[in-house]
């Protein structure tokens, strides 16, 4: 099988396979980067996804089949047959024209999911994805600075959206040593133990 050398070179990545009861686009020529997010993702999963996408987009290139046009025709796709669906063999990019694609799909359980698709021809992007996956196996955060910023943003937004009663409840449960009158302020109160901040950062 022609793709076996590519597949085996990146053991932390998985080639796309069609899920059961799936009604979306087909991606047989693409691998998943191993990073994704959904409506229910926590701040770490979202932060790592965005960091990985930024790194991988640096290796993006034109789709080798459609040459970046996003169009499928007899000239650029040998599997194309007018009037006949050949989606299972379709080796191009579903109209994106790229080799690194953020794919968003509906999902019955979590509303929507997003993942990063990498075309089998883009060996540099695949190698970078493999490197990133190896990193998170040893340490879960791809970018400490970004994660810290994202955590602070998440916690701040959660606090801002809380009612006074919600803030009081959070302080009483997690804010050891914090006066309940801090619930009146829009800024997160100082929390020596860090428990309140961690609770807020979980969204």
C-alpha cells in the first residue's frame, strides 16, 4: 500500500477514517493532527488547539490536486468522473485548496467539533504535528504563556458573568480568607490559595 511509509513515519497521528453514522465530508487523504476542540472543551484543550493550529499553518501549502483552486475537475483529479460520486477516493481538499485545514463539523453530543486535517503530501506539517503530539505526551501544555493568558481570560469572563449571589457562593466555597464583600467588585479578588481562580478558569 503506497501510503504505509507515510503512516508509519508518524506513529502519534491517525489517518482519517469514516466514522459510523457520519454524514459529513470525506477526508481519505488527510491525517488528524491529534488536536481538537468542541463546544465543551476546557481552557487547556482550546489553548493547545489554537497553538497547534498556529504552528501547523506555518507549513500550509496549496492542495497538490487542485493546486490551491479548491476546484475538482478532470484536469487535476484522476478520480473525477462527471455525474458519478467518487468521494471515497477523492484525494483533494473538499474545496479548501489547502493542505492544513481547520475542519468544523456538527456533533450530536457536543454540538460541534473542530480538528486539524493535514494532507498526506505535506510531510513537513505532519512532522510538526508528530513533534507537538510527542510534546504533550511528556508535558500537557504546548505554550505556557498562551495558556496562562487564556486561563486568566476564562476566569475573568466567568467572574464578570456571575451574579452577585454566584460570586458570594464561589467565595464561600473556594475563596478561603476572602471577604464576601469582594463579590461587589468586577475584578477577581485576590485568592492566596488559588482555589477560586482555578474554579473560575474551569468556566
